[in-house]
C-alpha cells in the first residue's frame, strides 16, 4: 500500500457522513424564517397580574361549635328555681337531702330542673334506656353549687332530661347555661329572717333584674303559704319567651312566707 492511499475505512466513513447529511437536509422544514432579534427584544414583558399565581391550598373551614347545644322534640324550656329553705323545711330530715339542707349550707334559689315543654302539656320519662344512666360523680360535683343534690339530679335526668334530645352531659350543661342566664334580684339572694312577700312583687323584682323578661314568661309558685319556686320560660337558645302554661300554676295568694337561709 502506497503512503498517499487513504484507508478503506476512512472513505467509508466520509461517504456515510455525506449520505446522512443529505437525509437530514431533506427532512428539515423549508422556508421557516429565523426569528428576528429585534422582534424578540421588543416583545412586551408579562404584567405582574398576568403571571401564574401559585396559590396555597385551601384550608378547610373551622367548624364553629354553638354556644349551647339545642335540644329537640319540644317547644320550649321551663327553668325551675326552687327556694331552698322552703324545700328543706319539708324535706330536710331525709337522708338524700342532707347535701342541700345540712346546717350552714346557706342555699337560696337553686336549680330544681330544666323542663322541656309543649305549648300545651309536657313530655316526661321519654327514653327508658337513658333513664337508667347514673349521673357521673364529676357532673354531680360540677353542678353542686347550683343543684346541690345528686338524688335530684338523677330524678331530673330521668323525668325531664331524657325528653330534651340531648346527651346527659349536654343536658346538664344546658341547665347550667339557663341558670346563668337569670339574675337573682339582690334582695332575694340571702334572707336573714322570715318575711312576708307578695308573689307579684317577687315577679316584678325578677323582671327588673332581667331586662327582656316578659311578665308572662315568669310565675312564682307557693306551697303551704310559703314561697316555693320561680319558673321562667326560655327557648332553646336561652332567650326569654312568653308561656301561658306556667302562669296557670302561679301562686294566687297576696302574701306568703319567705323562710330564711339556713
């Protein structure tokens, strides 16, 4: 082989390159003008508002718990406030009344109960399964400042609470809210000695102490010529509302005894 002769392999490579170049030229699109530099330079920039915004993922709304649980299956509530000295005068010697009536307990108006009512009549002892539930000690302890009798709490739950469409805890929480909704007139929070009172004047004292309380939403009851209870009507949101039913049971005496705290 002479020194000027090219190796066969190099010739083959050069031919292949020409063929590939020709094929690529035939495949390339024709007559597509190159973009002019001036056009690229003069393209308007994207405005800030036209840019794609990366929004954070939506946060699920926080569920708001209502201020008080709303019962169902009745029309309104009656909050019954018992004058404890009158109750203790008749029941103080009973073993289950010692928590409320022992010397030095000094209770005035306490929560007798929160009663679901119809416009006419009222339900009672509605759920026999729940009626067998024992009121837990922590609920009895938490309510003892306004309802100082575990036996009373069990009775009220079975007879009235089971008709409220609420769990046991919800019922006693609602009772607490109803009690806190009412302002006891200062002159009737503590009574140092027995006195005669006019039930109508006692009603007026409650109406004055509780703005928005209608005269036909409250009634004073009496027993053995003693002040027994004050009953106040509320809707399921704890707003005062009229109710002729409680007025039918109001005390008809013009003068009754209000026993002193003990």
